[in-house]
C-alpha cells in the first residue's frame, strides 16, 4: 500500500483541539460526526489492537503487517502529534500528550479495552499508558503489550549523534538545515544489512516528516529522551512487575536499541518474554514483517491458552 493509499483510507479527527490522523481497519468512522454509532466501532466484537509508531516516521510504518493484523484484530493506528499527517503544533509535545491523545481517540470510538503494539517512541508512549493503568488512572483497560525496538531503558538507549544534536540548544538550527540525503543515510544505518530500507520508504518517510513545518517538530519531539530519564522509575515499574502480559520483539542489529537493550530487558522485566530477530535492525516490522507477525501472533496464541 502506497503512502497515498494509506492516507486516503484514514481520517483526521479533532482530539483535544489537535488534528489527529488515524487508520481504523474495519470501519472508516468519522468520529467528528454525531451520527457515528459507537457500538458499531468494533465489528464482530473482535479485540482491539492499537499500533503506536516511532520517531521520526509515521503510522505508515505498520503498512507491511496491517492487513494480517486486521484479519484478527480491530486495528487502530494514529500518527503521533508532530509526525506524519497529525497536527504539527507550536505547543510543547510530550509523551503524556501523546498518551492522552490515544486514550481520548479510543474513548471517542467507544472502545474500552485494547492491546498495544508499539515501536521506538511508541514504546515510551506505551509505558506511559501502562503506568496510568498501574496507578488506576487509565481510561482504557490495556490487555497486553508487545514492544518492538525502542528506548525502554534510558541507561541502554544509544541515540545517534544527530539525535543528540537535535535535542540540544542547537536543535532548531540543525533541524532547519536537515536534508533528505542525511535522513536517508541515518535511517539506512539503522536497518540490518540483509534488509535495507527501500527507496520508497526513505523518500516517502522524509516527505511526511518535513511537510507542514515538520522540521521544527524534530527538536520538540526529541525531548522525549530527557523525559525517559526523568520518568524512568514510573515508566519501568509496570515492567518490573508487569500489569499486563508483555513481549519484546527485538531486531538485534539495531545500533540504538538492539541486542544490548534486549539483554537489559531480560535483567529488568520479570519472566521476560523476548524474541530476537537476527536479520533485523531498528525497524523489524518493516525489514522482516513475516517474522514479526509470527512472533506477535504466537504471543497472542499463548496468551489466549493461558487465559
């Protein structure tokens, strides 16, 4: 599915006064319309799965596995604020805001329970959602969470130099000077040698990143790295003593959060459930979608047998 097809099949809703693009696998619901029957937002009473993408890309990352996920789940994915075709505002963009947008989107769709499938920055948003559940403040009952590569633990996160610079006081200047060539090089270095990114993925991801003043979003969004350090105890606690079933699917060639991060996950998470993918880097679901789907569905099959 091309970018054009992906976005033509979605909608933009106003959530907390911000425009939020989202895809819904079953019904093209317009949640801004009073005529939408919320009770019909989950055809067949299938369980709901929320896919949360990472930085600096978009919900289109889940395109390679979208159809297969939709055969089993009611799948919802939104572009995070500041990325893709969701609003790119001048206000501060925090992990807390991203989590609240997701909760409110689901509430508006009449969805009360859901599973999570998260990647990169999406992992951190998922940690905030799980922390709320542990505290009893969540408006959604989260049923499970599968993490892909991401900075779950600030002590093992290895950001690239460009990320560090964008998060520094030089960030706005560097962002304004950023180029597609540098983006392609940086992203390619995050992928495995066996499964490099396609030209389409790089070109279209860059276009989505910079459109609508997107360059200015990069330094604002990268503040999540500092948020991870400040909120480490709160965000890691629901993993040390899991509030829902968890699995990590890890592309071990990822220089940012690869094998070293998976090893830390095993140390921290009680009864750690980890699947290592040898021929994948930071974007396993883009690089090796069949293996990711196999590991994801195995997790849910096992969970159902236990339930």
